[in-house]
């Protein structure tokens, strides 16, 4: 049996391939010949994977050879790899957005606007090959709003649920202080969940649940027993390995959206059970993980995967209604190119 790749293996492999790929692009795009060749060789041979894990690395803050270059690359990291003060900063930024006036109505915050948008754009951004790019763009815009309105300096963290698949309810992300609170234990709420009574969002009131206007508490109802096993089985390393081995975009997206991605909301229930799922902050942790998997899949074979969206023109536009400007799909295919300017770290 083939040895299973760990998450770190994917990080390292992707880092190696990406460094060579970006160096290649630089080589072709430049007209300065020999200078570039020397630079390329230096980059290809000295850019060790280890340096990718050092945020201050000079080579990572300069963008090379991509259109719409970035003055700075920021790194998205797994929740448990953030320092405690960074975790608290992210939680505070979310709470801030929950009290920032929204763009649609007086009684809905900017945070709530995202749940509204996600609900209305549901048919565009789900069950189609647009699933990955649309959510990538949504997250980027949300991250920008945290920065613009709440002074947030960091990045959206991801929850690598593969690390917790055997005990999803024990994941650090559910911590009451250095996390977003755990399972619902209070009164019955929406979506087969109960009110979350502990953690930083225990007082949050959401305005909508799906198409209905229903003021309610943050609702979660973790599955247990056999029901839970059914979904957590989709998140084990072997399953993820299968997804990452898919050769073309259609197969990759199709398996990722309908197996691993679907398993999390079905296991959490409550808020996440409906199209207003961004009401639960776990939405962003989960979609950041999904986006990371797509980015790693792209980087594993950039020449064939980075600019292919099956059945969809890369010049088509992605829309976020009032929440952000339209953008072409092709402009968000490389995470480390403008306007995105981020990479994923372990
Ligand atoms: Cu969605």
C-alpha cells in the first residue's frame, strides 16, 4: 500500500513546485536574458521549502513575474498554529464586524450581510464549477472588510479538519476562549441545533435562517454516534488523499464539494445547515480549508491546473453584489497574485 501523504508533505511538495513554476514564469516574461537565468537558477536551487515557513523571508515578500503583482504576500495559517494573541485578534475582528453597520438595512451588520449574500448567491456559488472561485473571492473580500473596518492585520485562519476527523468535537477551534465556542447546549434553535451558550459568540443574534427572517441565537447541533461517523469518515486522510490525486478540475471540485466540504455542515447542523451559513464563524474556517486544498491542488501541477475551470470561461465575472467589486475568474486563480496576495502555511 502506498504511503499516505501527510499535510506537511503536500505543503513541502507544493512549495517546491511553486518556487520552480514562478521562477519559470519570471524567466519567460523577462527580457533581460542572462541576468534572469542566473536569478532563476539561484531561486530554484536556494529556495528551500523550509524558508516558506519563515514569514520574514525576503524572498516571500517580493512577488515575481505574475500580472498584478503584490507588494506583500500574507500567510493564512491553521488555527492551532496561531499564537494565542493572534487567535484573540481574529475573534475580536469578527465581533467587530458583527457590530459594523451593514450595507442593506439598519438592523443587519456587515457580518450579517455576508450571510445574506451567501444565501442569495447560493445558486451561483454552489453545485457548479464556480464553487471554488466564488468562495475564494468571498473570503478575500471578507478578509479585506475585517482589515478595512476593524483594523485587522492578520489573515483568515483555516481549520484543517483532517487532523480532527476521529474526534471532530474536540478540535481546538471549538475552544471557549481561544476558539469560537463549541456545541449548542441551550434552548432549541434553528436547523436542528441548540443555542451556543459558551464562547465569544454566545450572545450573537442572527437575523435570518435561510429565506426566513427569524431572529435567533448561534445554533449548532453536532451529530453523534453512527450519524457522526458517517460524515467524519469523509474527512479521513485517505479520503483527502483521493481528492488531491484527481487529475482534472471537474473531478477535483466535484469530489471536494460533495464529499469533504458537505460533511462539515451536515455534522455541525444548526446555522451551517442553511444557505445563511456565514452566520456561524466556522463557515470561514471551513471555507479557508477548502480554498487551501484547491490552492495546493493547483500548485501540485500549475501548468495544467492553475488556470483551468472546467466548463466555465475564465473571463466570466464573479459578483458579490454590494459587498465587493466584480472580478474576473482569471484574476483570482493565483492566490499569490494581485488582488489576492496570500499563500497557505501549515
Ligand atoms: Cu457556500
